[in-house]
C-alpha cells in the first residue's frame, strides 16, 4: 500500500524519519532477482519530504524480543541506508540503544542490496528452519 492509501494526509510525515524495514514477497529459496528500485526508494518518491531510512530488514521479528541483553553480546548488525545523513544517524543511535551494531550502507540506493540480503537471510530461515538467522559484520 502506498502512503496515500494509508493516510488521509501523507504530509504529516514531512520532515519525519520513516524507517522502512520491509522486503518484497519471499522469492524462491536461494534464487536472486535484480532489483531496479527498492521498496525504500519507492517510498521516498511517495513521501518526498520525509526522510526514509532502510533498516532492520535482515532479521526475523523474534530477534527483537532479545533486545538488548542477548543482542549486544552477539554484535548483530543492522544495515542502515538513507539519503539523509541526520536520519541515518538517528536510526543508528536507536539500533545501538537496542543492542545492535549499525553498519552504514550509504545512500538509499544501497537499499537494493539490503533487500536482496534480506531475501537471502529469509531463504536461510525457510530452508533451515532457523528463525534466528541473521548476520554480524565486524569491520
């Protein structure tokens, strides 16, 4: 659904940070498809005055139940992309407070790779039944 279908006045999101954490429909396990536009880029087009940030799309919702006590020692990465540095910094701070390690993935065009990464992780979850599969990237 587009913001216009959900909100009577999408302008309420002007100058707000909008965290977009979704992926597309689950693809065939371990079959990659090239994305011409990410869901985040499309959302940014639909909300041109909002600050869209792609984050939190590479983990199952059950991971959030472990925040922050069990997440912090595991150094679980949250990949963050946005065209708005201030919004990206804010979401990175939120991720840190939740116990995650934020990884700056550049501008919103990086959301294409993040959605593909989310698809890969979902393939692992489906193929192996490992609900807690996610990634930690140490730099």
